[in-house]
C-alpha cells in the first residue's frame, strides 16, 4: 500500500487547508445564535464529500441542525461501511484561557490549536480524505456512506428520528467512528466501551429577589448554601453516589476482566503530573482506569449564583444553579437515572427553598465486542500503520447516539479514535497533533481493505 | 416649625431633580472601570453642599476614592454635628432582573426606582436638603460638618486613615448617619446595633485545566463538587457555624433583653409573604429578629465555576470559587474571625485540591446606647414628625466604619435611618418611597433643634 503514503504526502497541505476551512465556522450546537453556522458547516461537508468522489451528497433538515448524508456505491453486493462523525463543537468559554483564537486554527509545536481541532472536525475530516485517497487511487474496496450530524455535543436529539426515517438509505454492515482517543501517540488502542450520560440542570430558589445579606442573613435560607449542601449529599465519604437505586443496574465486571484491563499501560505519577494534581480521587475500591472505564460517576459541570464579579457584594441571592451530569455504565438506563436523580434531589430539598430539575440530555452506554470482523480489521489496520497491535480500552466518555444506532439500525459501531488525552477536547486550547491527523488518514484505508477482505470470507 | 413643611413643599421638585442628578452617575465602588464616576459623584456632592450654604467644601483624595468634606461653623462654642454618608453604590447585576435602567431613576407608585435610590444617595441627600432648609430659613441651631465617602460598599478601606489624618477638622459631638431602615412606613425606629462583617473569597483548584468530564469524571476530584462539600461543612444541622472558636466572643444577650426585643412589631406571615418563602430558616433556638439582630451568620454571596451558559457542556472544571461572608455581633473581632475562617477552610481541604482564601473586607459590630443626648434628640424628632415614639432596633446589616469612628474620633454615631425593608437595597429594582425621602428632610431639622437645645443643658 505504498500509494497511501504517497498520496498523503502529495496532498497534505491541501488536506490541512480544507480542515482549517471547516474549523473556521463556529458551529457551537448548544448556543442558538450559531444556527446559521450549523447550516454553513453542513454545506461545507456536503461539498467536500462530493469533491472527494461521492456519487451524491445532501443536507437533510431535521427539527434541529441538519444531517449531511453522502454515499458512493461501487457494487451493491459488496459490504458497506457507514462513517459517522459530527460537525458541531463545544462552547469555547472560558475564552480568556485560550492562548489563540478558538476558531482561527494555528499550528504550534506540530499541533493544530482550535475548537474542534480533534473533536470532531479533525478526526471526522480524516474520513473525508481517506475516502478521497481510495477513490482517486482506485482502491476503494467496498461501498461507503457518510452520516455527519450537527448535534452530538447536545446529545443528538434528532438523529434517532433521522435514522428511523432513513433505515434503507443508511443500511450498512458496520458503522465507523473516529471520536475517541488512543492511549498514547505510540500506543494505538481501540475503544470497546463508552459510558452513558445523564445531564441535569437544577435551580434552587430562596426568596423571590436578591436580599441584603446583613438585613436577612441568618434568618432566610440562602439558596447557594442550600445548593452546596444538596450537592454535597449526592456523594458519600467513599465517593459513591448516594441516589437510591443508582447502582442497581450497574454491570459488575469480573475480577478476571479487571485483571486483564489492569495490564494496559498506565503510570499514575505521569497522570497526576499531566493534570498538576497531588492526589487522584474516586470511588473507593477501584483504580483510576476502572473509575472512568467501568464505574459510573457524578460531576458538577457548572455552578453559579449570586454576585460573581470583582470585589464584594453582600447579597443573599434569590437563586442558585448547577449543571450536574452522571456518566453511566452498562446496563444503567439514562432515562431511569435521570428520573432517580430528579426524585432524590427533590426529596432532599428543605422546606425553605423551591427546586426545579431539568434533564438536559443523555444517552446509553455502549460496549463494542472484540470478536466481530470490524474489530479484527481495525486491529490489523493499526498494526499495519503503527507497527503495534492496538489495545482494547474502555473510555470514560460518551457518544450517546452509538447505542441508539445499534437499537435502530441493528448495526454495531467500531470506534477507531486517533485523539490523545492531551488534546484538551471540550477545554480551552483544544488541539490535535498533525501526526495523528495524517496517521488517521493512513490507517483508515487499511481498515477498508481488511474489512472488505474478511467480509468476503 | 411650620417653616419646615413649607420649605419642603416649595422646593420638592428641585430636591428630587438634584437627587436624580446624583443617582445618574454610576458610582459602583467595587468595579475599577467606574473610577472616573467616583470623582464625578464626589464633585457633585461638593457643589451641592456649597450651594446649600456651606462655608467651604472640598474633595480630598485618598489612596482609593475621594472623600467630600464640607462645613458650616456658625459659632465655635456651639455643638457640632458631623453628617456621614456614602456616595458609592453596589453593583447592579443581575441586570436582567431590573424592570427599569438602574442609573435612570423613574418614579412608579410613589417610589424612586434606581440603584442608590435608598442606599445611600437617597438617604444621604436628605441631609444636604435638610441643611439647606435650615440655612435658608435661618434655623440652623449648631455647627454642621459633612463627610461623604466613596468606599462604604467595599468596606471603607481608606476612611480610617482619612479620619486619623484629619481629627481636628472632623471634631464633633455626634456623628449623624442615615443608612439604615425603619420597621415600617408608619413605625419609626432608631437603629441601636449593627452587625460586623468578615467577607472572604475562596478559590478551589483541581486539575490545571478544564477536563472532559467523561474521560476524567470519577477519577479526578471536581473542584465544584469539593467546594460544595466544603461550604456544606461550614454549618451544621442546627444551622450553627462550625468554624472552631466562631462563637467564643459572641456577647450573650440576657433573657430580659430578648423579651424586650420581642415586643417590636413583627408578623412572621407578612415577612414570609414579602419574600415569597414557605419557611424561615436559621440558627436553632432563636427568633427571626434575633437571628439577624443578636446572632452571627454565614452566607454564600456568590458561587461560580465550570460552564454556566445555555445548554450542556460536559466539563470537569479546573476551578470553582465562592464569596462567603459572615455577619458578626458584639464582641466578635472581624480580623480574628477572618483568620479563624481561613484556618478552618484550609484544614478541611482534601488532598485532591488546592485552595486560596482571601479576606476581601470587614468591619466591627457597633452598639449605640439609648441613654445619650443624641438618642433622646432623635427620639423626640421622630415623635414630632411621625406622631409616634420610635422603637430601638438592632439591625442585621453592617456599616463597618461606624465602630472605627468611635475608636479613632472618640465620637458616638446616631443612626437615623428612613429606609424600608422593601427598598431592595443591594438588589435589582432598588427603590425609595418619595414619602420617606421628604419625611427624612422634615425629621432631621427637629433632631438639630432638640440636640442643640439639650446640649445646652
């Protein structure tokens, strides 16, 4: 497959230019003011899929942001790969922590710095270019379909319906996704599990207006103090979640499997150093990798209330808020967990305040088997391009729609991620090493080759 | 004293125009971008004191915002009243809760709506106009001095030094202040106690950057969750503050005094209704008025961290913050309490995070005796203008500089407040009834009359 490296070398500057064009559109799905940018980004993807060699491509409107679909059918009797990616990105605040402008990509120390550089514009666009490479070098061994959505970061609220309505069009043998990480730049890995998600927002109301904390302090419940107490009581001294029933459905991983997982390379001191923390934290009785891989968690993603500006303001706030999310593992049901959370949070509300609980979004966990053809093809592809056998890992992250794909389309997904933990996705200064971008474009054609071969029998 | 009502009636529109001019300057002392507005407000006061009839008035610069000083000495052998007020105001956020623009005063339902309408532009300016009234009607019975500062809302960090440096100039027999409230529009009261204040800011740092809450959630301590636990542990189930030593110096009020205080008119249902709360809250064993009048308290004035925008962002924040203040009672020392807070907060910090604790400002509590001439003169003044004897009350609020005045200048203060609890000071839609503004201007000349008479013996 000498043609692969040669094609990438000859076109690498253009590949990057095109990716930068994609990144420059600020497609933040959670902020309604970016509605038009979503459409622009979808159109950009459509054009690029067509230019890469698709038979057809279209922007499909939904009740939310549009979905881009494109395909190249070389022979209906051959296997079909459905590439899934998302063109939306996370918000960029706190903006003052960015060293460069989030939507103006720059290359520094061999990395692309920008919102979406990895998640999921950088990783997604590798697929467009691997596709182009196979078309232009006449090496595409099977049919290919693209489904690029614009609402992954807000829980894919409309993609399930899109799949329901287009089952025939989306028919495929495997769904291929690059939206996860590898263990390290020289340690390839395949993600075999994703956590589910239940994302809640709570609002605690005390008095109907902000009060003077001198005149009323001590006599009227302060919703910020109460919210702190309520959040504190969501976990116990062993860092276990206290919501009744929370762990009821958690799939218990066997000691054998835990021993096997413990073999993945992990240096605790490096982990702590990379985050500048003195101690790790988590549920008693589990290792760091187990805490994100096989156990659920509960995090405050945002908290606010009262005066947050410069200096002092002696106010007793009327309201305090928090965004609280739970990562879930097999067989926890995200809807059930959201309901348990709401019920429990309301049950611990003292009579001095009122609370409102809203489920913002969620999704099921996913386990990808290692005995399917797609896994074996991915294993061979990484081995070929990296010279090393990839390690199967459970990721702590969530791609809520993946489990929905299996349910609606009846097709498994293979998670070939090329991100690194240091890519700071969802954070200021998100970045993606150029090396990973090109290595991804190089690895994917191998996957198609082996997948098509093995599917033939 | 028919001339008092007549003069007010003849000039009431101009009085209001002048107050509106004062209010329109956005003199927020805690925000550094308003530096120039502070100077403008000081100049405005100076001009108005001179126009009202002062012999001289000047703007004195300090290391912070300037102090306005003015005086009219009619006879050095007569008693002297030093009027203290402040021209700075609180910040205005949350701005979206204001029904009108905070610095564009409007009259609605007989009330002035604006930031500073009561605290302390409305209440302070009554003194300028009562002074003018006495000068123009030739009824000023004693000497008068004005000291108007611009840093009360941030703890008067430079006024102590100003007093130290100008003891001779500021020499007086009583300090007269209108920066407190009455029980109700038809229930005059004199504030005989103020709580002290210790205002802290805390910063909790987990990892050195925001992290993806899926990839790291459950394995890295979340500073927002930790901060919630730390705040929760600052008070116990009886709503007592848990900081060791916090109550050590609290002056215990006798049962007799508590019985006397309980006679002040108070309707719990009205109180709850006015705040739209189902239940009051507070330290076990004390009534609502005792909780703010004779007991210290601890309140979160602001809390923030992580993603606080629209929708969901699955971030594990690097930092979380809170502004936490404690209201103090006689004989608690605010510096000692700030130190106890810092020591305790650090002691409960778990090893997974780092904390920073900063004391933002503070002040001592104050007790005003009811057996001094100024109290008796104030009592007679209210009785004259309201037709009712005023009730002595302990306020939950703080005017940190008042106790410093006694220490530095050796002079007591008399707190003749005309505000109402419904004035929403420090809150959106701050307001001040026109009735109170004019009633204040009417009552103050009586105070001067009786004070001068009683001082003569």
